[in-house]
């Protein structure tokens, strides 16, 4: 048994080395920039870079837009994924489970071309709006930019989250539903008192996964707008990319450090809560 354990480590070692050399080591090496001055000499600057970063208007805008996107997109993805997962589990759909994964499998560029055709000025959505007497809506700029990004985020990831929830709901014993049916026929109460308490561990896992996927929206943002997005679509990744191109390593490293600390804190809370749920259920 001990020999088999070490044999498995050899398969993990290449991935671990690649992650360490190209991700972990560069990140920890860059932390020093967050506490030094932007000069040729490595002069200790304390928290001056953090104060300068918090006073930066572009950084505050990027943090605001990123947080609003997460607050709007992640809860919607979890709720809609749960509801769709219940439908998939109830009707025991098979082909549809794989069909709803197509948006995630599509290349970003191809998907964006399709959505620009559908939501564009001369697309069918605006055509339908004009048919009912409404004005043409610009879905990609102005006040609709972030809402459109949330919509693209939901379409791309909803199928995967729904399949995860469908698996959790399908694994519930049939006796739960039969016992509940003796007291009530309300589906809402069944969802509230049986399904949600039974899949709360999966809910936390999907929340963490959705949070991670929310940072991948930058591919869609960059594909739509390049490095000059509208104000509502200016994300943290834009701020970091722009500072990388301008060689502002102190500002870039400080922003990256704060981002990692923020994500780590959120993940720590989720993992603590998941361990607590597992302990309560005796897993």
C-alpha cells in the first residue's frame, strides 16, 4: 500500500512542478514589489504602495465592477443551476444533460460572434423590441454592458452547474419524497425542507466553483472590447494587464496580492462551512 502511494505521486509530480515553477514561485517572488519603491534600488516602502493603490481611481472602478459582477452573477448561477438540476433529476433527462454543456465547450471567439449577431443593433432581439414599439438597445456598451456579461456568464456555465446539482438531487433516497408526500404535496416546501438541507454541501461547492469561473469572464470581455472596455465592463484583469504593459510592477504586484488574499479569505470561509456541514452529517 505504501509503495502504491509513492507510485501515484510520480504521476502528480510533473503537474506540481509545472504549477510551482510557472505560478507559485513567480507569485511569491513578486510579493517583494508590493513593499518596495518603484526605483532601481530595492528600497522598503512599507504600505505606501497599498495606500497609493487605494487612491487610484482606475483600481477602485475595477474592484467595484468586479464585485458587482460577482454579486449579480454567482448567486443567479447557483439558484438557476439548482432549479435546472432539479428538473433534470426529476425527468431523468440524459441527452439534454450533455446538450446544455455545449456553451461551455464552444470557443470563446465563436460564441461571441454568435451573441453579437443575436444581440447586435440589427439582431433578432432588437428586431423584436422594435416590433413592439421599443427603442433599439445597445447591449454591449453603456448601462447594459455588465448585465450582458452576467448573461454570457450564466449561459456558458449554467449547464455544468445544473448537472452537478442533478447528480446530487438524483442521489437522494426515494423514501424522502415518499415520507414528505404523507404530510404535504407542496413542491416549494419539499424544496425548502428536503432538497436544500440535503444538498447544502453541493451548494457550497458550486458557490466556490462559480466564484472561480467568474474570473474567467475576462476572455469574453477582452474578446468584445479589447483593452479599452466601457466603464461598466472595466475589470480587475484590465487594471492588471494595463499596469503590466506600463511596467508598473509595484502597483501590479500589490493588486495581485490583495486579490489572492481576498479570494483565499472567501475560500477559507466556504471550506470551513463545508467541513462543519460534513461533521454534522457524520461524513
